[in-house]
C-alpha cells in the first residue's frame, strides 16, 4: 500500500503550532507528547537505518517509528492484531452497539474537567448498563461490555460520548445459565437514558460540592454553588441521548466511529 496523499502528520505540521497556541491551557502534557510523536514518526528526528541491496548496491533509508499507540502511521498493524485477538473472545450470540452521549452544556463543563468527567462518563455508562440488565424486569442477568471513549464528533468538534459493544444477554444470578435478550431488542433506551442522566447529575453535584470541578472563562459563574444548582435544574428535564443498535452482520459490523 502506498503512502496516502495526506497524513495526520502533515496536518499537524501545517496547522499544529497555531492550534496548540489557540488551545493553550486545555492541552495536557500527554496530548502534546502524542502530537510531537506523530509529527516526528518515520522522520530523521527519530533516527533510522540504511538497507543496501547486495546485488545492485542501491541504498534505502528507513526511519524509525514513534511507536506511540495513538499514531495512525505505525500502530495500524498493532490495532489490526488487537481486533483479530478480540474476535477470539466473541460469544456465539447477537451483539448490540450502545452509545451514551453527554448534552452540550455538560460537554462544555467536561472540556474544562477532562479527567474527572471523561472518567465519570465511562464509569456510569458501564454502571447503568449493568444495573438495568441485572433488573429482572428487563434482562435479569450479569452482562459484560467493551467500551470506547470518543471526545469528538464527525464535525471534529468536542462531543464526548461512549460507544459500547454488548452481547445480547448475560449470566443468570446462579452464574451458570445464559439469559438471552429478546430477538432484536437489548434494553429499553429510555430507561437507560434516565438512569444515566440521574446518576451523572448526582455525581456532578458531589464533585462540585467537594471542590473538584474547575469553572473558568464562560463557565466561571458556575463556581458559585447556587448558580451551579440553577444550571443543573434544566438538565434534569431534557432527554439525554442513549441509543442501542442491533448490528446487521454481527459484532464485527460495529464500526466504532463518530
């Protein structure tokens, strides 16, 4: 396969300095290191080696890879190996694609509190799935899931959400019996959505009360406890987006994209 006409590294080289300047204060050291690794991957900056043909004497210079797990250039093969290994773990059952999304207002707060709220989004998506699945009114089983966090949307704007691949069933309380969901129906998304909304807002309130949320810039007023409670109130009334799709051709058909 030939080199694509445009790579992520090319975008970083051309627009990276201006973007880093505009996002100063929002980027962690880890994120800056990822950008630097991708920019330097397979370039003279990382060194390399020379291959020489014993027949014609032609030299070919090969530069070293950055080996950063986020680099699309040198980690694509590793990602493919990971996907193939996960295929071995699959059960002979239907799988469902579930997505939990934060409302725009909460996403704005998450942008200023990435570690706390991204982690909370992950934890509560898993907790809500397990709680509703364990309820005898719905599935009555203990389930597992593979979850992936995305922090951007298709328009490349900040849009935190969690994708999950979930088997259509789980273990009964006795730990020996498989309980399958109804064909074509996993769990009620409205029930998932409302529990997710309640648990997330309760956790937000605890984080704020404990002084663990940063609020600055346009959200600076939320540092005040009363203002924060007024801000929370309408979020309890809007529907939070949660959906579950039945993959058409099995779990391999679930492309974790935005």
